[in-house]
């Protein structure tokens, strides 16, 4: 059947094609870009948060955070999360948050 150490698809995925997960995320991104859907999602998330904040943090927030990150706390107690990519960027690679994230701000800054 399969030989150990030998790829079953030696040419790999064709250039320009995307796997199902990437396609699904693209659809989700387009769907969530609509203002009406953003408001619906915000209300749903707030409802879940109010019902059980710790469960919300564990099931919604934690999976979104990078597994490896750098955390800093300033004198005011504000926590700043940075992925390792943000904390130690390579020259010429932009990791600035989207304008919308910068405008909204809040207790948790994304650098």
C-alpha cells in the first residue's frame, strides 16, 4: 500500500489551489465582513460571555490566542499580548493590526 517515508502525492498541491480549511475561512471572512453579521455575532458573543465568563474565555478566547506569545504588563496593569511574530518581527514584514482593531482599543491591546 504505502511505503514509509515516501509521499503519496510527490508533486504536492497544485499552485494556486487552496485546501478546504482555507476556503472555509475565506467564506467565513467574507460573511463576517458584512455589518449585519458583525452585529449578530457581537450580540451572540456577549450573551455567551454574560452566561459564563470563564467558560467563554476557555472555549472562545483561548483557542484564538497564539500558542506561543509574549505578554507584557505596563504600570497601569494593562496586558499587552503579542504573538512571537509581532514581538520579534522580521525586517519588511508588517504585523500591524487592522485599522478597525486599533480604533476599538480596549483593556486588552493587540500591539
